[in-house]
């Protein structure tokens, strides 16, 4: 049966979850979403790869963008969806098919919103940024990203989560000399050289900063360590990957400089290599923009900082105020027992309906 986006957003969430769409495998769900949007009156619809774009052009003074990714992390025996009391279980219920369902439902059921609407449903958000469909749209179709405010349907527990923290990953690599472990004095152990890095990270005190009433908590963490050749060999190479989640009042360059400062001791003699392997800026809250302020008012004034990185950063870089607002507790994203409270889907849909009605 074709996807019916006018049904209750709870049922629509379940229908979307039941369409597997792991990153790089979004063709089927994109087909379904595209067909449903093309059936609506008043929308211009465009398909690029597995990205589906739709917009109204009614000549209204302001435009609101509703954006959500179609992909999920790998399925963990949690598709199809299932209901249990007031809970809907399944891969993507939180991240972020419930948000997509709300957006699609409102597009299908609001006859006369107070704003022109742009809807963007995009691929490959859950993997490396080079594959991110929103990035492709930014490069190839930047005119589609024009808006007075962007709402990203990332899980936010039914609260507005403003801005987002930036993220960088750094690889610290140690070199040494390989030797038989029975004659270890003939080698130079690369793993041992990473000890001071781990000690510095363990002693690090993270900063908390308030920006426009949003409290951001930074974190500097070792997220991967690798080295070793065999059980009887002194290793000649090892590395540790370090992730810094930083508040949006820092630039990427300032964040890199801070990591260098935090690891100044281990890096002092130049024996360790320092390489930035990934970086994405944060986004300031932007709640002072008129359209964003109206959304906050519609949500009863409830908002908080977004700790994780999201694609609101892309909109902020374009000068577009953007917030995260969707059903689901983000702490359950990507988990085997991922689930969303059904009441939150209804609540988020009601708030956005009131906001879009003006």
C-alpha cells in the first residue's frame, strides 16, 4: 500500500520504521516519501539521489524549513516496530522517524499555514559527513535552503534544543621500534608512549558555559586506541583517537588549539604526531530571531542546549536560525531498545501545528 502521510503521526511513525533504511539503503523509503509528497496539492517536489525536497510558493513573507534524515543506524533486531502500552519500539523511532512523521503529517493536513514551507528529507546523516545528503543539497541546490528558521526533527524529548556543540576528532600517533618481547630492551614500545596522553585526558576538567540561557557541557575523551602486532612483539606503532565536543562559542580552530593546550605535556617533545581527522563547527542558539522566538513561545517557553552535534550547524553557517525539535529521548538513539513515548509524538505535532498556524 502507498504511504499515507495524512494518518495519525503515531501510525505514520510505525509505517516509516517498518521500511528499513540503514544509511546508503534509503531508496525505498525515499520512493515512498516522494510519491506521498507528489500527491499533495501546492508543493513543488524534487528528487536528488535519495534526498526528497518539497516546498510551497505562496508568496508569504516568511518561510519555515522542516528537515529530517531518512536513514538509521544498522538494525538491531528492532524492525518491524511494535507497540507496548504508551511506547512505540523500533529502529528509528527516536532517531528520527517520529520527527519525519510529524513533518509529513503536517504537510499533508495543514491547508493554510501562516508560512511558506520547505520540507527536506535526506540520506546518510548517520555516517561520515562526506555522504550527508544535506551537504549535497547545500552544494548543488543552495536556493532550497533559504528560510527564516529551520526546524530539524532530531530527538529532543519534546523540548526545543537550541544550537549544538561542535566536534573534532584528533589522532595522536606514537612510533617506536619493533622487537621480540623476550628482548624488550632492544625495542621501543609505542603503546607505552601513549600513557601520558591518557593520563592528561583522565585529569582534564571540562568546561560548562551558558549561552543565551542554554548550558553547554564540553567533553574531551579518548574514543579509540589501537596498537600491537602479536603477543610476543614490542609494537612499533600505536594511536589514540580523541574526541572534543565543544560549546558553540568556540570556533573549530579554537577547539583544536584547546586540545593542543590540554595535551601540551605529552606533545611537548614532538615525539607524538597530532592529526585532526574530523571537524564540524557548533551552532549558536539563535533563539532571538523572530520566527525562532515564536516557536519557543508555541512550545511554552521550554528550551535547552543541544549537547550532540546535529545538522543545525549547517544552517547556522548559512545564517539561518535553526533548532532541534522532535519526539523521543535522545539517550535512546541508536540503542537496541530504542523507543519513543507515543504521547510525545502527539505533543510535538500539536506544538508545530500551532506554530505553523501563526
